[in-house]
C-alpha cells in the first residue's frame, strides 16, 4: 500500500470510476440466509464471527458501479457485510459525496434501521472489527442518523487496545451522548455519539455528506449543516495523534448508492467552520 498525504496533491481526486480503481474490496462473513453462494462457502448466524470471504472476493456483487447520464454511481447491495477500502492513506482533506438509500434490507438488520458508513483514518488489518472493518473513526450513515460518530476498536486483537480516543464537546452528565456546540465541557468519544442535528433529506433523495479533516480534528457536515466535531484523535496503540488513514465505505445490510465522491486537499478548515466551530485550545 502506498501512503499518500492528500495535501501534497494539487488537484481534487475523483474516487469513483467504473472499475473502482482507487479501492480494494473486502467482503465479510455471509449471513446464514444468503443464497446463491458456491457450495461449502462458510456462513454464520452471527456475521461478526466466522470466516470472511476476504479481499476482492465479492461473490455476490455487493459493490458494483453503473453509469447514469455520465455519472458513476456506486451501488451497494448490502447483502453481505463488507467495504471498499482506498488503496492509499489520506490526511488533511475535504471528502465530499452524494448519498441516498435504496429499498432492500438484509439479515441481520432486517428489522433495524438501514445502515452504512464512511470509515476514515482506518488502519491495521482488514477484519479487525467484526471480521469486516479496520480500526477507524466512523462518519455514521444510518436512517435518521446521518453524521453520528463511532470509534471502531480492534476486536480481533487481544488484549483489545480499543478504538481511537477522541474528545467531543457536549454534556458530560447526559445519559444520551451527543455533540453539542453550546457546551464548554468535553467527554471521551466512546461508544455511539449522536449528532447535534439530523438534517436528512426525504427517502429517495440525495444527501450531501462532507467530511473535513485537519490534523487529528474532523468535522462531519450533512446537507450543509455541521452535525459533529471530533477533536484530538489519538491512536491507542501508538499513543500518537491519529492524523491519516484509509477511507472505507461500508456495506451493512442495506441497499444504498453513492456518487460524486471526491477528495480535495486542504490546509485549514473552511471559513464557515472556523467562524462557527469552537475547537479546544
């Protein structure tokens, strides 16, 4: 894998093309209900355990592309947990994409909200978390929960070093952990952290998802609104600031689509963030 520092690039990178040439695929453990796989393909009732299909072994075409009116569309069936992972590492960037939901859902989330995610600053081996994803920070993409935050740990490593350590502004005494720009207190970003706003477009419409990263701070933006600010990310394994990594796009039991996926180098947060977001000194 080549390590690329995005701010050294002079132009925007278009991450989507017909062959997904910027990515490699990793397919996790098929649920027991998945049909049409070759005989003796390992499956499991618990997709967080078992034998993953692995790198570039997309037997069910979970990740495909189509061209509609000149635009490359990433189609994610969601039928098996998995991801596409950038071949390179990136830091100091503006990631931008358009996203919308499809209609299909699969086990083991057939009765739960549609779910996917944008995993950034990803590092380590494939399958560290739930036999599918790397250790990372997550820009959550879930029905009614766009832009929430999760720190994914390394469950496959013993003793488990945990996920990246971050600080998030909000009410330290609240039962529901939520980013709130109006508080001067911080809590450690463990577990699921809810966004400040939930500006999701109606089903069937495209949503504009943006991620701004400068150093080890990150800002999640949904449809033009700042919904989450993640500060002072630390890699628990090296004890150093977490400032770069791969980007992963999840398949997590829900049909969805992405387009216009770009990455642009930046050296500072844009003016609308600098004027409206308080960062910890």
